[in-house]
C-alpha cells in the first residue's frame, strides 16, 4: 500500500504565548495581584551559550545551548535538557514555565527550568554527543548545582547524557556530586523507577480519569502518539492494566491493529531496529495524522508540542485525552475540545510522574540511600492520584477545565510563596 504522507499540521502558535494565555485565565479566576502576575510571566534567568566542539572529522562546530530558569522561588529549579534542531528560546521559556507549574501541581519543592542544545543527535556519534554534553556542562557550571538548578533528560537525551553531565560537573568541583542531575543510570545513583516514571504517571492519570468517566479499562481502546520513553512506557503499563492499545506512532509513521498491538513486541522491535518502528509488521501502517482522529476511548499525545490544533481538534473522537507530551494541545484547540465534551488531563498534571521520581532521586542522592522500586512506585502513584484529585476538585469549585484548574492550583502555590517571602 502506498500513500502520500500529509504534511504535519502546525498551528504556529508561539509556545510561550500559548502557555501565557492559560496562565492569564487561571490568574483571573484567582484574582491574582497584577504585580505577582508580572513577576511570574518573566523568567528569572535566560542563558544562551556558544559551544565549540571538535567533530569526528577534526573540524570545530559551534552549537547553541540554552538554559532558562523560569522560577526558583519554591526551591532549586528543575527541568530537562532537550537535544533537537528546533530548540529555541521561546520554546525553552514556555517549557521552563511549564516545569514551575508542574512541580507546584504535584507539590514538590522545586522551581522550573528547561535547557537544550540546537543539534541533531541522530546524526552525531556518541563521542561528539559526549563532547557537546561536557561543553554544555562546563558553560553552565555556575548555573547548575544540587541546591541551584538540577537538569534531567528530555527529548533527545537520556541516562547516558546525564552520566556525562554528572561526571563533568563533579570533575570541575573536585568531588562526586550526583544530586546535580536526575535520570542518571542506576549505578551512578539514578533512582529505580525513573526510566518508566513519566509513562507510569500517564497510566495512573489515565486510570483515575477513566474512573471519573466510568470507562472500564478492560473494555477501553487507546491510541498513543509517540513511542519514545513516555509513549512506550505509558503503552506498556496501560496494556498491562487491560487497556487495548490499537494504534502507535513514531517518526517512521503510525501503526494500527484493531485487535490491539503487542506492546512488548513493539518495544523489542524498536530497540533492535535503530529506535524506530519502521517495518513493524504486527500492525497496518496508516497516515500519521489519522492516529489522532481514530475512534478510541483514550488518546495519549506523547510526542511533541502543538499537535492538537484548530485544524484537527473538531475531528477528534476520543472521550479522554491524557497529555504525555509537554504542550501537545494549542491554546485555541482547548475550547473546541471542551465544547465537544472531551476530558483533557493536562500535561502539567499528566506527565508530572517523571519530575516526581526525579525529586525522589535527588532525595535519595542527598540521603546517600537507595529506595526499592516498590517504594518509589507506591509514593509516586500516591502523589499522582492526590494531585489529580486536587485538580479535579478545583475544576469543580471554579467550574473550569482540568487544565485551567491545574494552572489555578500551581499559580496559587507559587503566588502565595512570593507573598510570604516578599523581598522585592
Ligand atoms: N523532562 C521531563 C519533563 O518535562 C522531566 C524533568 C525532570 O525530571 O526534571 O517533565
């Protein structure tokens, strides 16, 4: 079968403005003092660095690296590092602010930050990525620190890059400082359960939301966009709990099997196949954009920003959307989904399982102690459920969507902290 792949539809909404428009609605519900509003809409620090790196061919290439700290009023700032070609300052600012709200929603004592390097890690060797990661760490060593700013993995990075970052930071300081970064390999002090944590949080949020909608997991179907760390773990853990995953996608396209896809099989295939599902024959290939429009109970966008937009929101048939990615729904699409009666569990709640277990990793590193996987999972599941219920009750109290309710919960905590701390 051959078909012409439609170009991905993008809304071209500026991600920072998209975040701010939700912020504004929540701020109005809270009657937020205009001065605090101004403080919160401005990131605390924005750093751009030039990173010269010797490539394998002997030539020096200069990469651009970013770190934006949106707020550190609740504690050291926390947030991942993204390696991708489209990394830019506006995206970093939005993602950093989302981290502030995310940490506040799950009530962990961190502020929000995000970093990234404009690069294409898929076209680079391991040695080049290592040199780039070390250059980035050196350039930001005054910013990073267990009590200052704590990076973690995001798109295009994982435990390997976190190990290099930890090593470089430790070398520069003359001692091992593993609490400077989370998402490390477990031998370096990484937490058990961190790899699957974001997907696990997505699974917990999905099941709690299904309960509210009286959807039976054993009769439900689900489509998941993105088969990276978040999407694949969400798929596996939902599948284990009876939800039938009928469609998956990654950069190679979308795959569909009405009888359900064997997720273990798909993960094994991907791992043996250069990280993609290209050629996966247990499911039929469908046009990529159709995944979002399938007749399913649950839709999990777990890839990139701005995929549910005014161009396709009208045609979404899912009853429940659980945002594994950061910012997958554009601000303008929110209203369309609400009008259609689709329940959306917003990113800053649904994907907060990752940063929650990052917090546990930091706690364990500082204690010099290791928790069992059982303790990590039990505690993170409880935090996710409590956060969901808190957001749900707030949505009932203010008569708003779960997204605006999550912003209300988060902004209220951050604003109160500013009011108590004062010092302007
Ligand atoms: N990059 C992840 C996120 O967007 C994890 C951040 C962290 O663990 O600090 O939530």
